[in-house]
């Protein structure tokens, strides 16, 4: 492999050594927050949902935050490969009205445009999606508590400062300010222990799907919070990546099965506020049954700017949206190499000697 790396927890490696990796071994697919970085997984998603998982019949839990939630929901749609192509196109060609003299749009403008995109993308398909007979979708959202229960010019920065300080002392302290909310389609509940952080579960249906997905993508200070989602407790709801940036959960608690994790890097960082806390980026026993598919860092260096697409590109390219779109499209085109190497590995029987430790 030259572009793709496979990182396996100990239990996942043992399973692959003994049985290979048939699609029926997968019980959970996870999708991280990360904004434009998720574009690099577009061709992997097309293969996984359009060909590989489609050849099995077991129930699969699809868990995602932010763009990861949009990706997982897309995987549930008919003609998934074509829908993933549309997702990439729509995301790449985002256009916002910029205030005079500014290089970044206002939160109100970003929320307005993004809500329109999500509505157009899923319009007419939500009823079928939430009733999917095989896939269970779980959208992760962060709900504000106390001073963060409502968005405000002063209370939001004060609240997130408090959340950052509490989280730095101990991750459960984040629960004083925010709680993890899991919006889940009807059927079998997610069989993963979530007691590491304050949380609640809400039924995901046609009345709250768009609001929950928009909230899961609503980065504080970049988009507006979504308030009072139908079927959920009142309050302000933000990006699911705040509480669960990369979904570093207790996956062995689900028992048998593999967690398939198409990701844009090796590290699985617990929450967005943990990004500067490098000691929390290490793999733990909670990831023992996880298989991460991620681009090789040396391959990433060959992409435009020597990096993955990210939100800094909006400032980097400013009003030159065509240049940004060309760079992001090249990344998506190049990412077909990841899917080709993944497919080749599977065709060769999923040899364990290609696995690196997670």
C-alpha cells in the first residue's frame, strides 16, 4: 500500500488473522467530525457502502458527528456511490456571501446556506432513511447546559471557556457544560456503553432529522446553534464533535464484531477540546476492536498545499472560491487511490501483515 494505512486494535487484528475481514463481521461504522477533511474519504465511502457492506445482511450501526453524520446518513441512501459523489460536489462548491472586507462569512450566513444544502440533499428521502430495515443511524450532537443552554454574545464564549478549563482537568468535567445527545433511528439501540460522559438518547425521526443533522455540523462561532429540536429537551445544540470529535468510545462493550473506521488520520481524539491535549490522542483499550482506514501521511503531503482540505482554506483562498474548489476536487479525485488499495487488500484475503498497530 502506498496511499492507505490500516491501523488495527489488538482484538481487530486477532479477528483478521483468523477470519480475514468479511463484511458480515462489521457491527459499527464510525464517522468522525472534521469538516472538509472528510472529503478525503469519499471514494472509500462509495466502495464500503456501495459494494462491500451491501453484500452482507447483518444490522449495522452507523455513528457520526458533524460531516461524519452526513456521511453515515448518505450511506443509507439508495445508489449510495452516486449520492456520495453528490455530497462531495455540494460540499466543495459551497458559496457564501462575504461581508465587506471579510474573508469568512458570518455564522448566520453559513447556517442559512448549510441548512439549504442539507434540505436539498435529503429532501424526499428522510422517511425511508429513518425506517431503514438494516442500518441504524446515530447522530451525535452536543447540547449546552447552564450558561450554554442558550446561545448569546457573551454567554457562549464564557461557557466554552469554562468547558475548556473543566475538560483540561478531566474529560468528564466537560459534562458540566455540555452533554452528548445521541439521536438514533428506531430499532436496536447502539450496543456501546456511553457512560464515560454525561449523555442522553433521543429518537431520530422525520420531524427532527434535518435539525439534528444541522446541529451536529454547527461549529460554535462558525455556525449558529440550533435551538429546541423536536423530541429533545429544550436548549442550544451544537456540533457533535465538541463532545465527541472522533468518537473514542468503549467499543469492546458491544461484544462481538468489528468497528470499521474510515478516518483521515491514525489518532482518534476524544473531543474537540482535546485537540491540544496530546496525551489524550493515544489509543486505549476502548479501541481494541477498531480497524482504522486512513491516508498515509506521506501521500497526504502530495496533495494541494501538502495537507488535507480543512476550514483554513476558506481564509486561504478568500473570495477565490474556484481555486478552493479546484484544490478540494483534486483531493477527492486523488482519494480514489485509497479505495483502490482497500479493495485490493480485501480481494487478497485481507492479509494481516498489512496491519499497523492502532
